C-alpha cells in the first residue's frame, strides 16, 4: 500500500480504535445516569459527570475523525500540482479547516450560552462547508432517493450536528428537564446513526480501490458492473 492508501485508512482506523469504544462507554454511563435518577439505583454519584466527560470527548473525537476524512478526501483527489482551483482555493480550504478546529477548541472552553451556541454552529458550518466540496463523494443529495438514506456522508454530518448540540448544551442538559429529554431523544438517534456509519463505512472501505488499482478500475462501468478485459499476457 502506498502513503495515500494509508492516509485513507486513517479515518476508519481512528473510528474503530477511538470513537466506537467511547460510544460504548458513553452509552453505558448514560443509561446508568438515568437509572440512578429515575429508579434510584445504587450507583456512584460520579456516574452523571463521568458520562458527560466521556460524552464531551466523544463529541470532539467525532468532529476530529470527520475533519481527517474530509481533509484526506479533498487533498488526495488528484495530483497536488493540479489541485482544482489552484493555490487560492487550497489556502481558502485550509483556512476553513483551521477555523473549524479553532471553533471546536473554543466551544470546549467558553462558558456563556450565546458563545457555546455560536461556536457549535460555526464548527458545524465548517464541516458542512468542507463536505460541500466537489471532491467529497456523496451517494446522493436528494432526500427522496434511497441512496441519500444510505449515504455515509449525510448520516456522518447529521451525527456531528447531534454531538455538537450535546456538547454545546451540556450545562442545560444537566439543569433543565426539557433539554435533558431532548438530549436523550437526540442521543438515541445518534446511536442509530453511529450503527449505520459502521455499516456504510465498512461498505465504502470495500468499494474504494487502492491507488494503483484506480487507473484500471476507472475504465469500468460501475452501474453495469463490467470492466474491460485485462490485457493479454505475453506468450511464454
Ligand atoms: C450516544 C451518545 C449519548 C447517549 C446515548 C446519551 C444518553 C444519556 C442518558 C440516557 C442520560 C440520562 C438522562 C436522564 O437522566 O433522564 C444522559 C445524561 C446526560 N448527558 Fe448524555 N448521552 C450521550 C452523549 C452525550 C454527550 C456527547 C454529552 C456532552 C457533553 C452528554 C451530556 C450529558 C449530560 C450533561 C447529562 C446529564 C448528566 C446528569 O444528570 O448528571 N451526553 N445522557
Ligand atoms: C463515528 C462514525 C463515523 C462518522 C461520523 C463518519 C463520517 C465520515 C464522513 C463525514 C466522511 C467524508 C465523506 C465521505 O467521503 O463519505 C467519511 C469518509 C469515510 N469513512 Fe467514515 N465515519 C464514521 C465511521 C466510519 C467507519 C467505522 C468506517 C469503516 C470501517 C468508515 C469509513 C470511511 C471511509 C472509507 C471514508 C472515505 C474517506 C477516508 O477513508 O478518509 N467511517 N466518514
């Protein structure tokens, strides 16, 4: 495998090694937090805080791996010398990437409600802006087609939005019953989307050819599932 192939493996590997274990721990502690509050189960008083701490790390990790995926997809689509849009577009996209990262750090640090809302929206806008680039593969942009609902991209950016909501509204989830209920509904949906991401991500990993295979596979008709016959081997 060449360097570019390893770069494409980075996002799935980080998802499997860091994000999915965090999802498991966060869900377990979330369920315990609820049984402690509702059923008065005998669990440590730190359960709720541990859940929220791990949840915050989960939200940051999900944004992180999505930024890695988008950067790799955009930067390695073609030869670095023939980047579509030239240096000015490359610099603009780099600025958006840095801005998104800075917003995420700011979201983690700020306390005031208005700042948390603004930085959560800015981080999400950065992800959507990078995701809207033509280099990023999306199965379909039409919500009335089946492909849209099995798109790794759309479920990915949706789950990022849900994670940013929980991270941004952490103090309110703790204090206000209405937001706690909203958080539980949003997180059930997030858990379904994470499962979907595991399935569609593995499917995509199987479909994306290695860099040395791309020139040959580019000549294939993917909808008819046919490739040109391989060149004849020279006679011995
Ligand atoms: C898949 C991810 C998640 C699931 C399934 C989940 C689930 C839950 C559940 C079931 C509760 C208990 C609600 C209740 O007492 O009725 C809870 C509470 C809470 N969650 Fe999450 N959550 C997730 C992610 C997050 C994230 C990313 C954050 C962000 C910081 C977060 C912050 C909180 C907070 C602050 C509470 C209140 C804790 C307390 O009462 O002490 N959660 N969550
Ligand atoms: C936390 C769950 C995940 C989220 C939120 C997520 C999100 C995304 C997003 C937004 C993209 C860029 C759009 C695209 O190229 O389709 C992407 C790319 C990709 N994802 Fe995921 N993903 C997750 C988990 C996984 C898993 C578990 C796998 C495979 C085992 C995977 C495999 C891929 C592959 C192969 C790509 C193409 C780009 C690359 O490899 O860098 N993803 N993902």
